[in-house]
C-alpha cells in the first residue's frame, strides 16, 4: 500500500482535476481542427507549434523553479494554461494550443522532480500512482461525455469546464510545503570533478537521444490515432468509448510500469518495454478487426507507461542537485524531437496510413539498443556515476 504525504496528496488532487478537465476538450482537438477545415498538414503545424512552446516552457520551468520554488512555478504555469480553453472560444483559436502547452511545460520539470523527491523507496510505483493511476480514473467517465458534447455541437460547454478546472489548480499549488526548493540545489554537481561531469553529461545525452527517437516518431499519434480509426470506419463516438477504455487500462498499467521500474531497474524495464512495443504497434496498424485493435491499443498504452516512470528516476539517481534543471533539459529536448516529428507528421501520414507505425517500431528498437548501451556504460562507470549523497 502506498502512503502519500501531504504534498503528494495535493499533487495528486491537482493531477486529477487537471486531467479530468482536459478530458472534456483537449482530446477532441483533432476533430475540432478538421471540422474547422484545416488540412492534415496544417494540423501537424499547429501541434508542432504547441510542441515548440511546450519545450520552451520546460527549459524555462526547470530554471525558474530553482529561483522561485516549486509551488510558485506551478502556479504560474497553470495560470498560463488556463488561457487555452478560453482562446478556443474566440477567433484566436489557432494560438490557444501553443499558449496552453507553454504553461504546462513550465509546470512539468518542477512537479516531476518534486514527486520523486517526496516519494519513499518505491519511487517508480509512487510516481506513477500520483502522476498516472489516480488521475486517469475519472477521465474514463468524462471522455465519453466529452465525445457526446462534441457530437451534439456543445463543445463550448466542454471548453468552459476546461477553463474552470485549470484555474482551480492555482490556489491548490500554494498549499504545497515547498521545503525542497532549489535553494537546496545551488551548488552544482558538475563542480565535483571533470570526470564525473563528463560521465553525467554523456549519460544524459544518451538518454535524451534514446527518448528522442521514440518521441520523434510517436508525435504523429497525438492527432493521427482518431483519424486513423475513422478511416477504418470507427467514428467519434467509438473513439470516445475507445479512449475511455484506454484511460482505465493506462491507469492500472501505470502501476504495473512503476512496479517494473522498481523491480527490474529503469534500464532493464525500458529495454523490455520498447522491444515489446515495437511489435505491438505494427500489429495495431495492420489489423482491421475491432477486438484486436482495442486489445493491441490497450497493450500499447500499458507498455508505453514504462518510459514515463523510468526517466525521472534515472535523473533523480544521477543528479544530487540541479535535478529540475537536468530534467528541464531532458524533457525540453524530448519535446523538440517531438516538434520535429510533428512538423513532418502530415508528410509521414501522406506516404502511407501504416507508415508512421513502422517508423515507431524501428525507433523503439533503436531506443532499446541505446538504453542497453547506457546500462553497460553506467555499470562500467558505477564508481563515477552513482547517487551523489
């Protein structure tokens, strides 16, 4: 049983409200843009711009939280994010997604590292319990409602819910006991020795490259999955139920992923998950049977949680201080890779409906090889690369 301290309970509440409010509107952006007569290429550009702003937000947030602390950093990020659903109600709807994602980017590094720091020994499990499991339960109910509201041309109501959910997070952030502020992290890990600096930086670079391969070729799926299913004859109402079921599986799958990271260690868990995922995405792309589509997609979403749990744990273990900045660099770099993928996502889709899935499968194999290399590298250098306490 996982026992959460006061800070983790507050973060969990924030995540539940945030994801629940989003389930009414942000999942249906591809339909909104398509119904606004935008082409697949234009949709890819908008999501690409959103990715740019999110990456910038992560770089800014990692540094900003070292100066003002976690709760103030999060409050600022959620304030900016709350503007997005309101902008969608205006003629400036194209700018809404980039602005909202910039706000969520500011939040990400500080919140992720804060959760890991506040966790006990089972860091992988606790991280996924707080960041994925509990926040994913209510959206399983709200996603079909969001789909129904969109189907009935009541999307404006969903946007209002999204706005109210976002602004309600601001006072909650001020309830955090931010005793692990980055003032604790003023002195740099990199001053300890040039050798240690080189090893840490090389480890971080390899991790970024491995995750970037996956992010680059996965970015298209942020908008393509519902349209891919629609082309197979499954419309928006099916997708609402489909996404709802996936949300439930993701919730429980996140706990399995967290346990896997704790039991096997992050390296082995990543290698196993990416090799398995490379096969699953191809099966999903090639079949037409509804049952097989659902099963493979649910397995896909379960396995895909492992890399979410592994990265913050690795960065926590490698860096004694400046963790938020390191995670900001990591997550910001991954977002840049995702942006580049989004910018050409329309082109990738135009080549063949199944081509994006083939590229992702190859990317996961490459990623697994890189993580294996990183694992051997850090094992050989275990005297140098270790937890700095």
